[in-house]
């Protein structure tokens, strides 16, 4: 059988690796294959997703929370402390083999068991022992990663609504459709609940648009709520969501959401650490903490923080609208470089969040700057995985076997605008992959702006290309960037290969 | 990079408890500048022991810490004939590995300690250290099996 595992311990220099060795040895002795990801202090090489997907069972032997545990979701899992793996590797392997066999024999039961297993609630990516800078970054990343599904669902529905509206009502469809709403008691002719007609394209356009808007409305609250959650755990959710909703209403946008999220998290964490009388302790998490923290965050934001942040956000939007041809190309270049720099990391997410929040601006023309930015960011974000897929296809010998496997998956990931498809490559060889990615992605970003391609959809890559304006411009920009990056990767890798060969 | 020198081997480590034994082992790191703040390092090791004792089945103790008092990743090896209680369920530890890592140190440094930790799980490695007749032999085994492997 094939197993994968994760080991970790508080110090990260001894038990983590001993446990990994113990598990791998025990698996080998029992005739299985096993790869263990050591989440210790010597850095950890993430197990390629393809290997995880192929595994029959998972062993977590850990004293720290498993990082990115979602990668292993749905597999039969043995979850123990790190010491168990050191003292009883063979026993754990036998347990894993039994769990895998049981899972195969009865997948439904196993899946139910997996779902019911205590996973510690929602996942956060925060390591409380890290430095403050790292923690802040992790707070923001947690918020952003929970926000993105809302953006994807809402944004694509809105874009599809606009597309249908164009078919149904002509060029001005996207503007006309905004007159429709879910429930308009005084204007039944535009009220979806009252007058929905399944045979009319217009009504379907209105329906998609309004459901999308509803989902999009959670963008800032979810961002804010989950930043607060990352800081303060559950007590952060209520003030975070409410603060985010208020930030939305005041027009302070995602900047406001960042502020309310952090504020809510800190306030909730502070209150939940109060030492209170025993009688009050029981009602703290249900009543006192949410009540006080929500009042403090909401009140502060409305009275004090809201105005300056809204002013900043307005300045940003006006600045964007004022950008003309040349400066747009430079903006595309910069955003492209940001997308390619850390491939799904915080810099990438800043550029992406910047682009998607532009989409939320109401009543945009079909060639609005916000749509051009979205197209440039999307195209740039597709470059790295596609270029690496191309490079592994052209020169497989320059890549390890798992990388070649990753390369195949990267076609699909890249086409779907999932920059993270390039991470396994960048993680193992950042010195060559990142510069290549920077060049390729920024070229694509700049070209895409120069051609004036637009995208009203925040996510989806090639699958939402029907919604694009000037799709040929988009494709040419993308292809040029991909070819350039693949060429640089191949050139850098083969130069160093021949150097290594000469030195050997 | 060397992890251990002959002065970092104590073949007759006999103390009534693990804290005194740890101090004796750690003191060997001060002379050649591997440890610049003995008290800080000892308190970091102690903190780790208090989280959970580092004794392991098979008579092994691995006190360890990342510490601001350490400049170079280091191993100190101690062997105790009578055994010292290191908190393992199956009895006292006879082979003690004090592992010292600098705070924050680079990946290359930490990778070598990772390699050492993996080696500790190998019976043949442990046996050869248990059988070593001299400090020089211990150093030679570690160099061969960990540093240059």
C-alpha cells in the first residue's frame, strides 16, 4: 500500500525527524511505500498533491497542528502524538493498513467516520510561535483564503448574469439588468420573486445577477470575519463579520474589512482572556464576548475609523479610473509581477484582491478599467503553472519525476487560473523559477493591458473566457508570457545542469 | 561542518538526575565557543523537557533545544553505565544525545540535525555508539554516518 504522513514536534529539530524515520522504516519493513512530510524547523518539502491523492491512508504523528491539513481530507487517517510514531512505528503502520483496507471495503462508513472525527473545527493557517510579521501575514492569508470562494461563486454568477443580459437585452443589458431585484414590492415588474418567468432569458439573467450580488456581499464580511477568527478563534467571528458588514455599508471596501478584521480579532482575544467570576464564565463566550466586542468594533468603525478609510478607498478608485493607456500598461506590469512573485502567496493575493474588489464597483461600463485590471491579473496568474507544464513537456529530463507528474496537472491548474499549481516547482527551486515567473507574468500583465482585454469574472481562467472582452488579446498576452517563462526556466535549468555535469 | 568533537563525548556520564547530566553535557559546548550563554541554553532545554520528557524507548534520552545561547548546531554524546531516568516508560536512558541548535539558524544547519535525528532511529547506529571504545571512535562514527553521509 501507499501511505503518506506528517510529523511535527514543538522544537522541530529531533522528534519530527525521528518519527518520520520510524514510520518510513516500519512501512518499508512491512512492504509498503511511505512518504513523510517533516514539518520541522529545517523547512518542510510539501508532499506533491498527486502523491497524497494516490495514498491509501494518512498518518499524522504531531504535537503541532498539521499545516494545510485540508490537502489530506477524505483519506483514512491515523492521528496520534509524535511520540507514538517513535516508540511504535510498526503498530501505526499496521493501524494505517487496517484503516485503508476498511476504507476500501466500506467507503461510505469510512467517509462518515472521517467527517465526524474531531478535526478541531475550521482550519486556520496561524502558527502562534511565529514572529509578529509572520503572524499578521497568516491572519490576512486566512481571511483571504476563506473569502475567495465567495468571490468565485458571486463573481462568476454576476458575470454570467451580465452575459445573458447582453443576449437578452442587447449592448446595454448589463446596465439594464441592475434594475431587477429579488423583492421589490413597489415595482412588481422588476421583482424576481413576483414576476420570475422561466421562459425569459432576461429573468434568468436577473436571477443569476442577484444571487451573485448576494454572494458578493459576503466578500468583505467574510474577509474581516475570518481574519478575526485567525486571531481570536471563535470569539472573533461575530465582531469580525459584523465589523466587515459595517465596513461594506460605509463603502470602506476591503481596506475597511482588513481593519475591522484585525481590530475585531484583537478585541475579542482581549475580552476572552479576561479573568472573570465563575458565575459569569459560562455566559462569556455566548453573550458577553460577542456583545462587547461587536459593540466596540462596530462603534469605533462607524464613528472614528470609517471616514478616513472610505476616503482612502475613494481616492484609490478615482485614481484607477483616471489611469490612461501608458500608465495602465505599467500597472499591468506591476500587477503581473506581483501575481508571479509568490504564486498564491500574500503578494499574489494582494494583487488579486485589488482586482476583484474593483469588480464590486456598481454600474461599470463593459470596458471599465476595473475589468481590464481583472483580465491582466487573471492572465498573469495563469502564466507560471502553464509555463512549467510546457517546460516539463518540452524538456522532461530537467525535472524530477514528481515534478513531471506535477507538470501534467499544471496544465489544468493553469488553465483554471490556479497559480498555486506552480508552487511545487518554485518551492524546490526558487532561485530559477521565481525570476522566470516574474518576467513571464509581468509581460503577460502588461500586454493584456496594452491589448485592452477585459474580464468581468473574478476567477475561472479559460473556462470563463466567453465572458472576456477581446479574448484574442487575452490569449496572445497569455501565450507570450508562457513561452517566455518556459524558455527562461529551460535555459536556467539546462545551464546549471551542464555546469553541474562539468563539475562532477 | 563538524557537529561533534572529542571534547563533546562523555563516556562515563553518571549523575543522579537528568538535569545535572544535561548541565555536564552542555558545559562541554562552552569551551570552544559553541555555546555563549550556558544558563540560557540550559533553561531552554529544561523548558522543552518540562513540555514532555525526551526519554525514548530503548534507553535513549534526547534533551534538545533551539536557543539564543548556541552559535553552532552541535551534538554532545553521553553514555551512562547505570542509566539516568529520562522519563521514558521502559526505564532509564543509557545513551544521551544533547542536541543544540542556534535560534533561527539556516536550513542547511538544521538539515544536518534532521539527518542526525533520523539516524538515531537506526539500531545499528545506536549499537555502534554503545560499543564505541573511545571518544575518537564516537566522533568518527558521527562524522561518517551523519555529517558526510
